[in-house]
């Protein structure tokens, strides 16, 4: 946990935001748009309709909080990152393994993935930006939710997802 705290601070996340993220108890407003930003200054903002128009993938996961199998559909995170020029596949090598992806909800809760964890050419799990749950549009979790098929518990899922930031992590 201390290593994650150091990485988040090195990535420009304030200590106050880190404390709020660790609590995950702040009230959250429904997400209504998603902004993807890179450390190079590229930005993409998507509405729910724009995300819905993109090719989707479905994942079935066990949600340890609800104690139920759930089927989410959404856009693979790697596909969204490619839209802002983030390398994927065979081009991910060397220092690109020090790229982080920070997903943040409207309540300030944030999680960190490595670029390798979200690239299907490297990692077997799926990380998607979901907009449906069991065939229905998301409601209480906002328009967007980050879901990972490889998590044993949904601690790095982000409800009311509002931003995704691609950051360089310096060793």
C-alpha cells in the first residue's frame, strides 16, 4: 500500500486526494461524461452516446460485494487509450512498461493500472469501460464504470467513472 501511495504522489496526485481515495466514502454524483488525458496533452471526452456507438465487449465477473455473477458490456480500455495515441500490442516495450493508467470516479476514488495490465496483447484479463450491466444501462453507478475481469474482488473497479489519466511513472 505504501508503494501505491508513493506512485500516486509521484504521478501528481495530491496527498489529500490519496486520503480520500483510500476512504472511498465520499458521496458520488453520477458520471455523465468521460475524459481521457495523456501525459503528452492529448484529450478525448466521450458522452454516453459516443461510448455506446463504439464496438463493445462483454465480460462476466463475480462481484464479491453483491455476491453475484454480473455481465458487463463496454469498450475495452486499450481501445479507448489507442484513440489518444497510447501504444498497444508489440509496440509496448522498454520504458513503456512504466506507463500508468489512473481511473477516477466523481467521488475522487482512484485506482492505478499499469499499461501492461490493460493491453490484451500482454495480459489475459479484460479491463473495460462498461456502460451496461446485465443488459441494462448503468444507473446507480453513473454512465461509466471501470471493470476488470481479473480482480478477485472489485477494489479496482471504479463506479461513476469520470476520468482516465495516462501517466509516466519514474523509477
